[in-house]
């Protein structure tokens, strides 16, 4: 006996087009209002500007990521040469 449901490779899957369709906003969802651009020009860094505080952190994180990347590349090189074991 077979049931009305398919399973395995023959099961219907949502298509990419179906995944891209827009859905209605949830009940009670707020719409964003478009704010006009400021006539005074670009925003200036103030005492509470987080971007100024985040820049040194971002640079330290980048330096750490690059150092780790160089270590991983050197390990792969040494492993490929048979000088270290996995």
C-alpha cells in the first residue's frame, strides 16, 4: 500500500522562485519611515560616536585574523612537505 505522501528523492521541494516570493508583513509590524538626507552634510563624530571606538578594535581583530591565516598556511605547507603530522 502506498500513502498519498511522497518521500525520498521524489518528494516535492519548494523551488527557488517560491523561496524568493515576498510575504506579507507580520501583524503589528512597523514600517520604516524614510528620513530625508541632512542638509548640513555628513555626520560628524561626536563624544558618543561608536565608530571612533570600534576602529582600534577592528584593526586588532584584522591583525589577529591575518596572523592566524599565516599560521594556518605555514602549517599546511609543513604538512604537505611531511615535516609535521596531522
